[in-house]
């Protein structure tokens, strides 16, 4: 329909990169575009930390579950929900800083909107990206490594670089849910309708797995059973404890 939609529809995660650096002007242009994302009441509760030290990258890759792209990507950003500036403003104004859950949500939402703008900007320049949620595997270790102040909450990492040839040669994308499963009118779907959409998606997801070379014996584990297993037990149950220890209130 237009170049912007084409870029959005072409998205896929890239995990191998050439050695070509991301010029500072490209990084700055992408972050500036990120700043133009919508933000609640001009709060702008986010930051991106450009991790350039090799030893620091290596440790973050390790605590993220051994994700090699954290080390190899020309640029690696740590995206954080950031309430530090607001705390300083409150101190300077001799006012209390009463955060509660709404403030934490605003910061997490603001940071996510910011990051997605950054991603689209990078992709429009021909770069590939990969979000790294694994940085939340061990937040106390990450926090100690970077010495983050109170009110700064790491959410995810972002690898950026020029896709290596083998990524460019394998443009297979993970399919998304049918549009009808996410676009509704006036009311949420009844369970029967939603299950029908899920079944359609499972059928397509099996075909995607087949194209990726997944064995026939594993095709039964389409999206729905995968999601049932994924949510069977809590993941990263220490997150709330760590965020609270850094000043978040979740009440």
C-alpha cells in the first residue's frame, strides 16, 4: 500500500549480522524517531543504553541464555522503563514521588512504543533487529553489572546491524494470528469464534513449521498447544520482587 506498510510487513528477527558498524548518525536518527512515539502526558519514561564494552556484552549474552547475537551485533541497546528523571524532578520540587502501578505501566508502555519506533526507523535504513527478552532472566545480576539507579527498569535488549547473507537468504517469516482474531467490532469474540480462529492459525502454523524442517512427529505442537505449555508455569517469577526493590510499586 505504501513504503511504511511494506517495511512493517517485511519484519522478521535477525540474529546474524555482518561486521559493518552502525554509524552514530544512524543510531541517533533512529532514537530520535523513537522519541517521536506517543507518550502519556509527555512523561517520556524510557531510555536506551548503548552497550559497547565487549566484556559487558559477553556477560549480558550469558545471563540472557547464551544468545550469541548480543555479543556479535554491531549495536546492542538495553531499553528501560525510566522514572529516574521524574524522581529527580520531585526531589527538586520538594514533592513526593508516588508511583503505584499506573506509573509503572505508563513507563513500560512508553518504553515499548519508543522501542518499536526505533525498530521501524532502523529497518527503514536496511538494518535488521532482534529483541532480547532474555535480559530479564537475571535482573539483579544485570543491575549490578550496569549500576542502574533507582527507578530504572530494564525491559528488553535490542540487537541491531546489517543482516548477514544467510539471513537474507532465508526470508521465512513466523506467521501471525488471523486478522479476525485480533480485529473485533464492538464486543470481544465468543469462545467458539475465537477457537475457530485459533484452529485456522494452528493449521497455518503447522505448515510454517513444516517449511522450517520440523519433523512430522512435532507438528502436532502447533501454536495453541505451544501456548498452553508456555503458560503452564510462571516464567521469571522474581521480576516483581526486583522491580519493587528498584522503586516500582505494583499496587
